[in-house]
C-alpha cells in the first residue's frame, strides 16, 4: 500500500516549531489580558446601569408619594373648614341651639360630597364624635349608584380609634394616623384592601372632640399614582403583609395580589424586600437587579408601603453608556484581530509539524483490517518524521502475527471471552456472541457475571479459582440474553498483556450432553428399582407363599368331601373360614404380582375419550349399586391415553365404594387444566380419613378396617401411588377425618401428536 503526500514541502527545524508554539502561547496571554479588561469594563457598566435604575426607583417612589400627600392634604383641608369646626363644637356641647346642629351637618355633608366626587377612589368619608361613645356624626359612602349620604338615623356607633385617647384628658399625639385594612365582605369573601387616614379634631388644646376618617380603595389609589415605568422595568408596591401590585409597561391597571390568595407566589421583588428588611440588602435577586424604597404616607408616619424596582440583569446591562460599550467593543476587536493573525500562522506551523503523525494515523485507521504491510512516504527529515517511520516499521513487523491471531480468534468453534482484572469483557469472538445471543460489539464492557450465573464469579477476583499454573476448568451455568440457562464447560487461563492482568475464558455448550446424562441416570435408577422389587416378589412367592397355600386349599377341600356326613355346623364354619382365608391370600398374591409388574410391562399407547374410559371403569366395578358417579361435564370429550390412567381412577373409585359406610353415596370425578399438567380429582361423601392415617393408607397391605369387615388386599392405593410416580405425577389426599375424602392426582398433559417413543410416553403407557 502506497500513500504519497502531494503538498509542497516546507522544511522547519525543531527550534522553529517550538518558536511557533511559544508565539501561540503569547497570543493566548494577550487574549487573557483583553478578557480581564472587558471584565473590568463590565463592572463599570454594571455600576452605571444600577445607578440609573436607582434614579428610576426614586422617580417612581415620588409618583406614589404624591398620591398619599394629596390624601393627607384633603384630610387637613376638611379639618380646617370653619363649618367642620362649628359642627364638631356643636356635637360636643350638651345643649346646642335648635336646628343649628342639623344645619351644620348638611354643610359638612356638602363638603364630603364634593371631595368624594373629585376623588373617585375614596370609599367613604365620615366624622366621628367622641361624645355618645364615638358615634358617627356624618358619613358619605360610595355605592354602585354613586355617592350616598347616610341618614342621621342610620349613623352607627363605632369603636374608639386606637391611635387617640378616649377620655379627652390625657395628652394627645396630634399627628395623623394611617391604617391599611382588609375586611371580609358579607357573603362575598374577602373585600379589597383599603387605606384609611384618621385626623383628630380638638376642642381646646389637647381634648379630642371628633375624628375625621377618609377611607380609599387601595388598588384604585395606586392606579391613580401609576408610575410610568420604563421598558423592561417592573415597579412593585408591597404592603407590610406581603400584598403587592406590580406595574410594568403595557399594563394600565394591574391587580392587587393578596398574600392569602392561592395564586400568590414569591417573586424577585418580595425576596429583595425580605433581604432588605432583614438588614442584608442585595443588589441582585433571581438574576434581577433590585432597588428597595420605603414609602411613608406622611413625613413622620411609619412605612406602610415599599417600592421594589426590578430589572433583569440582561436588560440592565443593555442600559450602559455608549462610550463604555464602544471601548469594550474596540478592545475586543483588536484582540480578535491579533488572535486571528497569530492563530492562522500557528495553525499552518502546527499542520506542517504534525503532518507525518496525522498521515500515519489516517493510514492505520483506513488499513485496520488489511493484511498487507503499511507504507508511507513522510518526506520529513526531523524527529517526528523519524518517529513515524519507526512506528510503521514496527507495525509491519507485528502485522503477520496479529493477522494470524485474529483469524484464529474469530474462526474458533468454541466461545472465547477475554476479561479484564475486574471481570469486564474486553473482547469476544463470533462463537461467544452466537452462544449468548448478543452482537459481539454489544458484549464489550459487560461484566462476566452477566453471562455466568450470579455467584460463579461475583464477590471475588476472576482469578480466584485458578491453580498455581494460571489455568483452571470447571462446569458453570450460563445465561443467554433471552434468559435461557446453559450448562457450560469453562476453561480459564490467566494472561498478562498491555500492562494488565486478563482472564481468557474458553466455553463450550454442554447443555444437551448434561440433559442426556440426566435422562440415562433416571432410566437406570428406575430399572434398578423395578428389578429389585421383582426379585423380592419372586422370592416371596416361590419359596414362602404359593406352595403352602395350595396344600392348605387342597387339604381343606378333601376334608370337606370325606367328612361331609360327620361335619357339624361349627366344623363347617371352620372349614369355610379356612377356604376364605386361602382365597384372600390368593388375591393378596395376585395383587403383589400386579404391583411388581407396574413399570416393567410395556402397554400399547391408546388414545380414547375420557367419557369412554369412564364407561369401561363402571363396567369393571364389582358392585356399585346405590352409588352415583358424577363426572365433570366438560371432561367427557377430553382425549386421554387410556393406561395407566384408567387403572388409577378405577382403583380410586372402587376404593371409595368399598370403604363407604352407607348403602348410598356420591362420587365426583373432576379435572383442572394446569398447562403442561392436569389435575384429576376423585372425591366421595364417605367416612373421612384421620390425619394420622393419611400417609399410612398409601403403604402396601394397610387398611383402616379389619379385613374381616372389608375383604381387600390393602394394596390398591400403593399401586396408585406407584403408577402416578412412574409417569412423573403426584398424588395427595385431602380429608377432615370426619366426612368425605378427596384424592388429587397431578398428571402429565401429553400432546396427541407427540412421538410415541419418548421416555415420557413410555412412562404414560406403563401399567
């Protein structure tokens, strides 16, 4: 492979290249100095802009203060009207001239009406006399229909104003009182906030004769004072309770937001006010510049309102002096020009300096999978060019071995996984990706415990099980990406390369081999068990039971024939008892023989319907008159393999009839589908089986009643358990010991089209 550089050769010494990098560093330092200059200019801009915002805040505060000053002037004007003073003096006298008081009230109401007509934001004006426990002397209200005079008969008694003495004797503070209140409107929730000014009227020097009260709608009052805010500026008037009204350009009548409202939210204005009241005023809150001003309705009154003027920092910085911005822009342009010129020169120098390395890197990337040697003409006579040539020479020397190793790794038939020291997969071949169901690239970075069952490698070093030679082998359980488990034969090798420890795992799937071994072991165990039982049965039958039994039977018969005329009733009963015992022993031997044949004798696989099989079972029952056998309706058409299921159900049904304690009874046969298994049930209403005997009844030759009362071999349930176990099923007994018994048989659910030669089918067909 040949790669030739067509660019014009530029020869630079190593010193020249170092000078180029120094020049670049110098330009960087210049840029840092320029940025510091811009930063200092920015601070001056901020100070200038914040001062402008403070001036705006002072102007807005003066606009709002003007409204309160006007309200105080209105109160002072009314208090100084001669008719007002005359009226309050008459109200203070105990016996004023006839008609004088009424005439004075009309005059006062005229002044009140004129004031409320010119001040649409006043809600009421009233005069309250100290006599008669602070009863109203005159009052005008603003209603929906207009200004209304309250009749003398409707004037109410009020509470004493809290700001003034009520006995008329104590020295008084003659200043005006201001109050903000918000009451609950009857049937309509909370009423809007109001601002109330209370001014005392005196008789003599220090005696209060009445008070003048003007109440204004606070929202309407603030709307009258609406400051003309600049663009991007917000002026927020905040009361002492946290209620606020926010003025901004484009909104003529903003609403009052009360702190009790659900939509009340803390804002930059409220946070700035909280900081100022706490003695730590802040210039910037929530990326906003903030200026707080206290507004006092009167010169000596406490602050009832606060004006918080805010502006976003981005908008604040736009309000800078044009000269300052021009200076910063010029400095920045000069710095950028120097940076551009110096950067261009440095880029050309760096490109030439690193060209051999870049060409070598490009060649390696484009030829990563190519088996041919790498070739490159660097045309450089400095140290970097020599370094590139040395790298290519070394790479070409290692390339054949790397190609061979890669080919062996990728084409190996066994799964190969390379893990790092902490158990993470660093590389995996195609066989490993196929075995575990991943793409090879997706396995990189996974932990080995992801592929091998938890507990195999987790919690210890990947090399913990290796012997002293660095090698080890063991069987492990693997897990595919789908969750399927595998049996794996794993060979592990410890290797060190790339300055790190690694673990190389070579894995082979032995799942099928392990399954075959398990099947063989089960068949061998089954065969050994059957042979052992057969040998035991043959020995007992041939040596101990059958021959003596025949002799006894024959002798009893001969005695009965020879001594017929001499036999008494007792002797006949005795001979009959002998014959019955001999027959019982014969049935017992036959039952033992049948028990030994279970699992050894192959029967044909015969499919039939459950209903047909039940008809055959009823025909095989010896006596079942008086007993009703009820089969689950949807079970009759179910296809089943006849044997050994028929033998199991026959034994269970006949056992229920034989051991029933009543002449009539009911036996239920049911079935429940459990997927790959079905559960058959046989239940009766006979006597229950005590808990202490529920396991004993499955043992051979065990009966709950004496054989004189129930003529049985006592081996039926033992045969049932053996047949169920051979097909891989289970049987359990449920009874309360008093009444009724139910047997539940868990039975394989074979497919009708399954191959007949499987081990499961052989067990299903075994009798």
